[in-house]
């Protein structure tokens, strides 16, 4: 590694530490970066968030960074319609859910997370939020049983995001659920925000079955999955489905996310570092 690359990494590391200090407090930032305990579920408590936020030292640093890295905020300040309904697919341990609840405390937030270890921490992180509803399913285009497999190194910072769904039997089985079923269960007439971070499985979410519900969605937020193992071409697939259903979006790039806002709405995107 050249000295220049090393220095850039050091600068970026301390920049993230500074952002974490501004968002969460200096002592909390030190705990996250240097003093979290291994093999235990840690927690932080910040004045910016009303309840404890639980996480694991190994495996959760990627998602925990959503509390202090460059992020997005959907604003409804110029809209007669307010953000009332959010679906968080691939909710993981609930960091984006907590942020959504901070920005939109009166909204209904429905979280879907298939991996049981993530789900148990998601449950702890959202148990004090009366507007959050959690579902231990994998989202798909049909309802069946499927299995979860994780071959990643457990010490990697994104370990609990690295699993994949497979039909091959493993020690973790999960039921799939469709968007149509979720909409029926929660009696949804509108989905203001659909956030999807499902590691390339958007190919099942945005197949022709989305014709049943895509017109209900004002905003789609997804981590661009085209470089994932099964994600090649999914961004184009989503745009194709939008065109097929006569839907038009204003497109934004924010960090690792694409944000599509229906052009008929008055919602708009704000990029934020401190919140």
C-alpha cells in the first residue's frame, strides 16, 4: 500500500469519527470506534435518539455508519400530503428504521428482515417505537419456505449483511412474503417510501408481480445492487417496470443509494451529514 493511499484512509477514518462525534457525541463515537466489546451485544444511548441502539462489534459497523455517514432525508415540507407510510425491506438491525422514525414520528413503519440474528436485534431496537411493526420474512414474489446461508468471514464489518437466500437446506429456514400480502395485512392505500436493501433480490421484488402495487409507491430508495452476485441489471429492471406502468421519477444519487421520487409528488431529497 502506498503512503498516499494509507494517508487517505487515515483521513477518511478520522473524518467518520468526527461525523460520529457531531451526530452522537464524542464519548459515544469513541465507544463505537475503539471500545465496543467483542462477543457481546453493545448499545449506545445518544441525546439525538430517545432509546438505546443495540449493535454487535463484529458485523454491524457497516449499518451503524448510517447514523453518521452522508445520508438522505426525504422532505415533505412543500407537500400537502405528508409521509405517513414507510416499508423498510432488509431492515437489518433497524438503523434506517430508527432514522425514519426520527424524521417522521407520526408515520407507520413496516420492517421486513429475514435473518434471525438481525431480527432479534431489530426487535430490541424498535420495541419502544409504537409506530414500528416488524416482520421476520424474506420479501419475494411468492410465498414459500427458503433458507439462509452465510459464507462470509464472521469478523468482517458487514458480516450480517453478507448472507444469501438459497433453496438448499441450511440451519436457518425462513418464510417468504409478498408485497401484496403486506399491503393487505396492514390495509395500505399508499406507500410513501419503499426502502429496499435486499442485496440483489430486488430482481424478484420488481418482476411483473410489482404491477399489483408499484402505483401505490411515491418514493423508492434502494442500494444499487448491480455489482452483487445476483444483481446485474436490476437498476434497469426497475426503470423498465416504471416505464411499463407509466410511472415517472426524479432520480437522485446519495452515497450508495438511488432515490426515485415520483414526479407527480412534491416530496424532495435532502442530503444530510448531521441529523
